[in-house]
């Protein structure tokens, strides 16, 4: 996955008033419609667009999606965060990742410290043959000492798939 660091694009979006709110909302609503999922807009959030796929029959967790900084797409689910920008360059890739996560084609692999249950790393993964390959990753700094004892939790957002846990 390519994560763009093109800050001039964001500056251009602000300078020229480019705003992808309507396009992002249409994308999120189309995904919900295509997958038969409920989605609700959060009007008071401090970002340009905030929407929630609530926990429902097909989803085991709530999924928050948003557009912030005029051109930055996000989706967040318990312990995993995905952010991509600028909008025009990453829209298709982001939509693919979100759709595949919501349908169970992609899983989220979480690394959880045993001593306090904090997630310190998570990856969105795709199955290729008999392997799972990282598509996107998230890391959180939670202290100065390396985490030596942790559990790995493989989770799917859909209620169809089984959750597996292994320990290291």
C-alpha cells in the first residue's frame, strides 16, 4: 500500500478550497448500500465528515469512517486505524481496503501486550494463497520498554468469520 506524504496537495486543497466531503460521503453511503449495512452521519464531530457503521448483524464491531483536513480518508475499528491522503490519489485504494475489511476478505492482526491488554501494533491483511500479507499498518508507542510478551489476535469485522488468538 502506498501512503502519500504529499503535503503540498493538502496545502493546495486548503488554498483553493478543494473539499471532498460530498464525494467521500457518497462513497461511504454506496459501500453501505452495496453491502447491506447501516451507516449514520455524526454531525457534531470536529472533522469535515464523520460517519459510523454501527455494530450490526453483519459487523462484529463499530467502524468509524471520516474525511478530515479536506482530503484525508480514515477508517478506525477497535485497535486499528487506517489513514490515506491525498483524496484524489488514494480514493480507489482506500475504498478497496474498507470494502474488503467490511466483507471479511481482509483481516486485522493485532499485537496485544499481555500485561495490560494494550494494542501496540495492528495490520490490515490480505490472504494470498496460504499466506496473510500486510496491506496497511498501525503502530502506537506505549512506553519505553520493548514488548516481549504479547498475544496476536486475528480478527475479522464480519460475523461470519472466526476469531483466532495465538500467543508469543
